[in-house]
C-alpha cells in the first residue's frame, strides 16, 4: 500500500494577505509610537537610536553580522518661537487636512498631545486618504 494513500489530501488556496489600508494604518501607528519614544529621549536630553543588524566584511575578509545604531529623525522641530509637528509616512510629509502639513505648538511638552492626536486619527482612519495620496504619488 502507498504511504500517500494513507494521508488526508485536500486542495486549498492559502490567503494570508492583509488589507493594504489596515497595513498602512498599522505602519503609521507604529511610527507615531516611535516618535513618542523620540520625544521622551529629547525631553530627557538624550538621542534616540534604534539598533539594527547588518552584514559586514571584517578585516579577515569574513562576512559577519554586526549591530549598528541608527538615529531616528524627529518629526518635530523648533521654529518661530515654538515647535512644528509633522506627520510622516516613510519619508513623505502628510497633508493632514488636505492642505496643511504641520501643527504648531508653543512648548516642547505639547508635542506629546499632538502625537497622541495623530495616533488616534490614524486608528480611526482619518489619515487614510492622506496616506493613500502619498503612496500613489510615490509609485508614479
């Protein structure tokens, strides 16, 4: 008797693809949460870095995996006696309401409230249109 004949064979199509809108939302929310950590580091007087692993050739000519620290750029900057906060998707700045691309606050402590508002808006889907516009502009 055949070994395969003993198995319960079926035909199936595997579907693991996530909705692209939800994937973009999750990516944006993760980036906003990371900006919260950047803000906390700035308020503490430190610089926020992320460790990543990459392959590099050492002196002996061997390829080895090393940890590399990468600085994360802040979405907020000081200008006009206050701070501007921009929401980004990748390297692109989002137009928040279709025409404005930044929020102005007086103090650095107020940036946390803006980042929280960005996070809630991303979760609610209010920034989906802006993210879709940026991703279409990038692909063309």
